[in-house]
């Protein structure tokens, strides 16, 4: 009953570039936060002070993202045999929850501003908000190329999108207040920003939930995987299949292959090699654990419900 645990074809994605960009993004957001706190107090702008709190939360979120990128590069050890990559998923979950909290805070602030609009020094507010917008745009550009391949970077990227939209809202509100004394437009835009953040955060929360629950990765149909493995002439059946994501970009497969005949170990190893190649070429599954059998298991269901140890 040979059992193979393969890393064949698996490559560790270098995180040096994204780590550097996250570091510079943290510094930029810290500058924005300080500028908006000072500008908000001097201009009597609640919008700027609120946006400063928003940026402060996001600065911590991006700092966590930067730390997890560095930690995730650590090698596996006896206590963490899969390494530290999944810390990125935990951080993405934390960032998503933080985004929801920030959005709720913004909605409460918008409600208060609807009830109690107050005049501000609009020109100073516009200058500070424009600086914040420029810094946010630079930060967004820094992370844009990395956000699709890493759920944690995507969470930080969405933080920055929210910051950018928030800066735009403050600028629009400042212009309208400066020229027309329209004070209710700022909380209205804030509501739209919060709803946008809720929408984007839901997608990240769902992705992290699926990964932490070891759900079947999106785009993967277990029936199709089984059908591909059954094309091997040596394989009579496939059962006890598990397919899951360790991270958002690393898929794992585990399953039993029931052989047509009782093969020696050397020939069984060749069957495993063929199965690995099929999984890599057909589905991009590069981390494979296969157990070979010859009419051994009584339960030959594709999805194993229980075993003799937990009945």
C-alpha cells in the first residue's frame, strides 16, 4: 500500500517585491493619518478626523499584511509541517472584519453629520484631503499588480480603495461646502462608500471561510477530477477524495486509488507519477497525496463519511 506525498511541480512564490511595496504603503498611510488628524483639528472638519481614523485602521491592517508576508516565507518545521503560509488567510479574515467595523463606524458618523451639520474651514480641508488622495492613489498603484494572487494583499488593497474613495468624498464635500455651503453631501457619499466596502468585503470573507473550512476550491468539480484519474488503465476506482486550499493559490489533493491488479511497489510508484501529472496538467493541483490499494476499503464512496476510528 504505497503512499506518496509529492511536492512535484510546486514552487514557492517569492514575496520580496510585494513585501517592499507593503512596507512603503504602510509609511504612506501613516503620513496620511497624521496629516488628516492635524488638518481635521485645525479646520474643525469631522470628515477629516473620521477619515483619519479610517486611515489609522487601514494602516494597522496593511502593517499586518506586511508582517504576514514576511512570516509566510518561513520554512516548515516539526511543529508547523505546512509552514506559515496560512497566516495570510488569518490576516485576511482579520482585515475583512476590520473593514466591516470601519464601514459601520462610517455609517454612524454619516448619520450624526446628517443630524448635526457644522461649518468647517473648507480650503484647509481640501488641501489636506487632496494630499491624502494623492498618497492613497500611489499606494493603490503599488499593490495593484499583487492583489489578485494573494487574498491578504487583496484585503489590504481594498482597504486602500476604500481610503481613496473616502478621500474623494471628502474633497467633493469640501468643494460643495466651500462654494455652496451644502453640508449634507459629505455623509451621503460616505454611505455609498460604506456600502461599496461591505460588498467587496463579503467576497473576501466568503473566500477565507471556504479556505479555513477546507472547502473544495472554486472551479474544481470533484467528479471531473475522479473521471480524469479513471482514465489511467491501472486504476479501477477512486475514493476518499479530499481537495482543499492551503492558501488562496495552493491546492492540495488527497485520495485513494483502487488498482485493477495487485502491483509491486515499483510499478505502483509509476501509477502515482502518472496521477500526479494528470492532476497538475488538468487542474493545477501540485501538492498530491495518493494512497494505492487493491480491493482494501469496504467503503468506496468518493466522499468518505466516517471510518472505524470515529464511528
